């Protein structure tokens, strides 16, 4: 009986051991054995400097890390392309960048506004060194150039006077007839302004070397006159203050005259500021190694 029971107890013991082993393995997997950390998270890379760096970097990554990196880069390219294809997206970004640059320059200029008097001192010193003539002689030459320019304009106007009077007296009822009168008058007026510009600049070029500081200085007055005069001619073409029948833009006589005068003065002021600005730039290039010496003053100009 005992000899017959030994195999039975041996089999039961073996089954109990196997059951304990299976239960222990399951319990260890679910509770006692910690899970391995996830190494496939976001990958942050710096730009490699060479092809060898690229290969060495990829060799250190797992397949999941490479896949995550590739997805990240492709998403960035897609977002960039979508922004570029979006209507107005490029304009908005450029405009935003321009405003940011402007306000950065404004902030920098406000911090250094106390340097503007010293900049003006540098400009006056350079002008004193570069201009050999006295102020009186310079003024006489400028006035002479302006007067000769006016004479040249009057000669052209006299030559075209008969035809211009015919155009002023003419009336037209068709659009083509009105445009013919307007464009012919405009061409005659522009010819007179060009005659003034050419004659005055020839006089200044006779006395002063082209591109010099003095030439920049004396050219300011004739250039301002030409700018304001040309604006007057163009405004008279569009608004015709004294000829409402030839007026392209619909407005009253009083407003047409005010607009013509206002834009002429504004154009003269813009040309004046432009020429003074480049006079200061020329001084910087010749005496102070470039534009940076006057950048705070240049911002306000």
C-alpha cells in the first residue's frame, strides 16, 4: 500500500511545484517586475556640423527614435509650407518683422537721443573742412544757378507759348479730346521744369566737382525747387484748379487749388530732406567711416 502510494504523492508534489512556479511568474510580471523605461520619447538634436556627425548621431538612435525624429521634421516642413501657401501669410510675417525692426530702432534711438548734438557738431566740422568758399560766395553761386534755370524755363515756355495758349483756349467734349489737351499741356510744362533742372545743374557743375561735399550742399536748393515744381505740374494735370472742364479728379475749385499747393509743398519738403540726408551720408563716408556716425539722427530724418 505504501509502495503504491509513493508515485501518487510524488505526482501531487510535482503538480503543486509547477502551479506555484506558474503563479509566481505571473505575479512577478504583473506586480514585482518593473517595466522598462520608454526610450522612444521626443528627441532634441543640435544641427550637425558634417556628414560624419550625421552618421554618428543616427547610429546612436533606436528605430523608434529615428522614426519620431523623422515625423517631427516632416511636420515642421508641412507647417512651413502651409504658412507660405496661406494667402497673406508672407505679407503679414514680413510686415510684422518690419514693425519689430522699426520699434527696435526707435527704442535704440531714444536711448541715444542725447548724442544728436554731437552728431550735428561732427557735420558742421566736416562742412567747415570740406567747403573752401565762404557762405556768401556759395549763396551767390546758388542764386545764379537758380536764376539761369528760371531763364531757361522761360525760354522754353516762350517757344511753346503759342501752342500752349491754343490748348488753354480749346474746349473738348470727348474723352480723347480732353486727354489730348491735358497730355500736351503736361508735356510742355515738364519740358520747362527739365530745362530749369539741366541749366541750373550745368552752372553748379561748372563751379564744383561732381560727387564732392560742396556739390551735395549747393545742389539742395535747385533740387528742392525742381521737386516742388514737378509736383505742381503733375497736380495741375490731375486737378486743373482753374479749368474745371479739364479736371480728371472730381472736386471743387477751392479744394483743387489747396490740394495742388499742399502736394507741391510736401514734395519740395521731401526732396529737401532727401538731399540733406544724403549730404550727411556723404560726410560720413568721407570723414567718419560710413553711415553709422549719424544713424540716430538719420532715424528721425
